[in-house]
C-alpha cells in the first residue's frame, strides 16, 4: 500500500515537473526566442508589412483596400472614386455582422464554377452567354462593362479587348493588394484626367511601382495599389 502511494506520488510529481518545464520552454522561452529573432531580422514583415505615410500607418502591403466614394442614399454599394487607381474586384467578401464592435472583412472568393452562366457555341465550345443575368459570366461581363465605362476618356476610349483578366476577377482571398501593370496602365489616362496630370507622369508612377518576378522567374510583374496611390497623392500635391 505504501509502495503504491509512494509510486503514485512520484509519478504525479514527475508529471507536474514535466508540465512546468514544457510550459516554460514551449509556452514562454520558445515564443520569446522566435519573436526576438523575427523582430531583429524581419522587423517589417513580423509587424504585418505595414505601410506608413506622413508618419502614420495607412495599411499593409499584404491586404488590398478599396477607394470608393461615400455611400449615397439608396445605393447598395458605393461607387469607385475615379481619382485613384482601383484594385481588383473583391467579390466574395462580406462584412462582420455578428460582433459589430469590430469592422472585419471576411476573406474569400466566389464559389461559382468557371462555366457558370456559359453556353455552347456552334462548335461545341463553352462561351459566356451574352444574355446571362446570373453566374460568373454575368459578373465578369458587368465588371468589364464598368471598367470600359469608368476608364474611357474623350481622347482615349477603352475597348473591351483591352481589359485584362485581373480587372474583372477577384483573387482567391478577395484581398489581393496588387494589380497587373496592364490594368494599372489601363487606368492611367482616367487618373491623369481626373487629377489634371500629364499621362506621362502617371505612367512613370506605374513604372516606378511595378515589381518584377520573384527571383526573376516566379510569379508575374505586379503593382501594389496602396503604394501607387500614396505616390499619386504626393504627385498631385507637388503639382498643386
């Protein structure tokens, strides 16, 4: 009996010591070490890749933002503010409606199939139905029509064939902070006209803020919309 109690006590003591040691190592020392290394070697990335302007944080390199006009009475969604470069569509995003103390975005994309709203042509190929009112094809067509309308100017009309894919489709997360150089160039004439700038100056901004492929071969060239719009703001202020 005494041996059993002694063994049990010894095992409980060993288990308690193991819990305390592992809690200290895994719950305190290891997180502190990882955090310290991250702050020392990757300070910017460890803190969310924040972007500052005028001494304050205005966003993150990793999360897209919208540039819209204030919501007017009777509108379901606000109209885009066409003075600024616009990001990719954010289809699939919702807002937090449960805990209203925090205005959160729900990341996600549409779950519509690629052939949603399509039809077969005379050759048996799947093509978008021009009469579709629902489905992915209808969304893409509406987005393309809006891009053509918003970005056409008197001196530079935009054709539907000029609209790149990222201008009418959302990313997998719906939070992509980048657009393609082609989409940025497409918006240059409209941005220049709305801000009374020379198109050459606006296109230079796009070129200066175009990032190449990672390691020279991974991914595609891209433009961070937030960084581009911050540069645009400073250009407009400098031109007065």
